[in-house]
C-alpha cells in the first residue's frame, strides 16, 4: 500500500513523525566529561527507579509551578499577540462565555467558560499580565462562590442526582481550577476542587461515566493527582481507579481494525474516532501508568502515535479528523481543538514518561499545526486546517467526514464554537512546559523557545534564560545564574532529528551530543554560566500520501504560500463586528506547482536562507527562514470540491518553464501547498 509507505530519502535520518519508538526509557543519554570544566554527563536518562507516592508512581518530571516560566523574544511577542487578540477579550462579547452559567448568566453552562479559562489562566500568569490576571480572578471567584454545599458547581442541575448528567465539564473545570491554584496558591480554590472531587466520587458510584465523560475519563486524573500530591488522601486514588474502570478502553480500541480505516466523506460520527477525543487520549496510558505501573500502559502513547501516523498522520505531526479520523490525504483537515489537546497530552505524557521523542513531537505540532490555523493577529481561527489548503471558503461541496461547509474559513466560530472556547491553551501551555523539574531537584529543558525559568534547587534561587530564534535558527544560548553556589543537574533535550549536535559550556571544549536523548550536565553552578547548544538542521524530503513530497528541516515543515485575497463575510451576523470578523481567503497567484527534486538526493536542490523573525513570527511576512526550491506549473492539477485535487502517484510531466519557488514555514502560512507532486526536471 503506497499510501501508508512513507519513505525517507535523505541521509539515513529517521523521519521526525515516525521516530517515536527510538526514544523512551533505556535510550540513555551519552556519558561524557568535558575537559577543563566541572561538567559531567551520563546517567542522562530521566528514567530512574521510581519511588512510590502511596500507590502513585512518580513521573519523570514535574511541571514547574505556573508562572515560573516567562516568555522572551518571539515567544513573548506571540503570547502578547494572543492576549491582545480573541483570548484576552472573548468574555467581553461572546455570549457563551460572557453570559455563561458558570458566571451566573443564562447562556451555555457546560464546557465553554471552563475551556476559555483553561487557556487564559496560563496565558495571564505566563505573560504576567495584571489586567488579564485580575479578570480571570474575578471569574474564578464567581465560580467558587456559586459552588453548592454538596460540592457541585453552580451550573450542575439541582436534580442531576436523579437523572443522567455527563460529567465531562466537571473533569474539565477541576483541571482548570487546579491550574489557578498552582498559579496563585488560593486555598479557597483548592478547597473547591477537593469538594467537587468528593461529589464526583459519590456520583460515579451511583451512575457511571457516559458520553464525553466516558471518553475523556483520564482528564479527571489530572486534578485528582494534583490534590493527591498535596494531601495523600486514599479516596482520591480510589476515585482515579473508578474513573479508569468506567472510562473507554483506548488501548483495546487501538488493537482493533476500525481505527485503521478513514471515516468516509459524509461518514458516521463515532466517539472512539472523534479527533479531539483522540488527541486527548494520547496521554491516557501515561497517566494510567502512574496508577498501574504496567508496561502496557507505559507504552500505550507510543503505540497510539505509531498507528495514528501510519493511518491518519500528517507531516505536521498531527493526524486528520474532520471531525473523525480521516486518513492521510492532505486535504482532509484537523480540528483546532485536536491540535491544542494533542499538545497538552504531549506535555503531560513527556512529564510522566520522560521520553524525548514525545517532546520532539510536541515541538513539531506546536511550531507547525498550531500557528497555521490562526490568522496572524489571533483574532480568527479555523475549525479544520488542511496541509494542502489552497483556499478557505464557505464550501457546501466540502469533503469533510462529518463537519459542515464553514469548517475551514477563518472566523469567530466557524462550524461550531468549541474551538472558539478551547483554542486558548495552545501557546500558554507550551510556554509553561518548556522547562520541568527533575526528581533530584534539577531542571530539564523539555522543549525549546526563548524563555526564562525561575527555580530554587535546594532552596537557592536560580534563573535560567534561553535566548534563541529557534526553531528558525540552530543555535540556542542558555545562561544559568545562581544567587549562591548550588549543585543540581541540568538536563538538555537533544532533538532526534539533529545532526551532530554540540554543547559548549563556557570555559570548556565542545561536547558532542547524542540525538534523541536528554543530556545531563551536573555541576556546582555559581554566578552566571553560559552554555550554547547547536542543533544542526538538515533538509529532508519525505514521501507521503500518493507519493507526494514534503519538505522538512529541523522541527519545521515548509510550504508554498500563494499570494492571498481576503474577503470579509458574515459582516451582518451578530458577534462578527471587527476585529473578530469572518474571512474567506483565496489564492491570488498560482499554487499548482510540482517540485523538481533530484532522484538520488532530493534535498540537494533545496537552499535555506535566514530572514529576520517578524514582529508577528507566524505571519507570511514574518517568516524567519525560507527555502528555495525549483518547480514547474502543473496545469492539470486543479481544484476539486473547491480544494486542491488529488495528487497522482509517480513523476508528473510538465512543459511549463522551470521556476524558482520560495517556501515558508508551514506555521507562517494562511493558504498553502505542503505535499507536492514531483515533476520531471
Ligand atoms: Zn473544536
């Protein structure tokens, strides 16, 4: 089957999205000692014998308290764009949040306000934005004040004890409120979460989870583990086991046949193949492993990802789902909720398992699929993004599996409002999980973006800063500033795709690093110590669906972005007042090119050039790195159902002239071609 047989052309490098199996426990970091400096390496795997916390196994890393990590450089600009866009203002005009039952109103009273807060809490405390913090605190105060003596939050129906009630929103709300407690230490909120979990524990004894609660049971483990870590109450572990028993068994589903087939156009919607549930479930095994200690649970995320890549994978590291798993065709879409939930799952899974390949995946999705699906000002988003997305229009002739005609234009709530509520967690949770704490009071660089982490190993205040334009550059400069001398390990993730990566510690020689590991630097840190990392990125061309070619370099995927023609639509629809309008985008220049790629070394024809990283880092004009390729127009490659037509396998022929083409990072594009036909030179 050629459509599931992606080959990697270049240099023996494993393709990034398929490399998960190479990581994980036992894939220990290189042991090294640098001359002339007190630097030692080795034992670099974060997988250590696990102490038990009661019945709960210790994770490889703990996330740092919310607010310990601050963005710098392009990441600070991106989070500021987000706070100034829809995220910072949704509660001011969108009825399902502004008038939410959670806040005492009469609009939606289920998942939408908790979703928004789940993203805006880490945004406000990561940015240290006083206005946003004050606004969030007001909303949280209302939620807590309206909690009933029986532990249920305000929107829970008074007669819910006597009838069915889907508990998903309770799992979500407690996950959100635990973050608020983490950021503020507000004991009133901690008490509210504990009381709600007690009510939940009583409820699941009477009526088991069903529908969304059943398919998202593992989200409940996050607040349960959070409260358990601070109180060690055994009933919490009993609740965790009960949620698992009542929850859907994804591991069993992924051993079956159904998950391997794409949902057909206008096909059947199912819970188990729902793309958001899928993105969320990638962490299920990792979280369950803390309860069970079973090898099957520990390896479940890797098994799920391998299967998703094989049958539904996209070059961005995502899988398709519009709204159910939809195969590898680059014109099937991926829902924004699935992107942000998958990112959060990867945060959680890498924290528990310490597998550097999961962090490679985290960066790949975060730097490609996440930014691509927003307008550069982050006021508008899509429901579904496509890897080959040459126009974004209201399209009744769409080929989505179960979504509607609005799903890929940029707007306030295209297709359905879940993403409008849930999109906010993407960037802030990435920022909040860039650095994590190791069990031996060290610090791990899990994912890389310009940032600063303030920690206190053994009580000594330490600030670690990372200055870099990664992923648009290969060099990362780290400064460790210790107020007094203190010994702790610094673990540096070495991306699996990096070629001859090197660490230089101030005053010492270069140290060769091993890709796909955490490299451990353990020493006494005193004053300010500078380290620099180089992660050389080599271009690679991968063959994907119907043998179409995709260009990758480091964690970034590159796309041809045609000129854009924007049209405002739905101007008279309530809520679409600018700046939060709806927009269609059509190509204003040709998009239908094939790439000319040398048969024996396809990446040899590509050249990369640095550009300044823009004020808006993920806008077409802000692209910090571009690729030059050569191609020919393919007049027979046309729109079908309003979208880029299917690519035929094999080498295309064209008598059109050879042209120089510029490709930009996928995440910078609004419309794009990413999987190209190959055309004869
Ligand atoms: Zn959604």
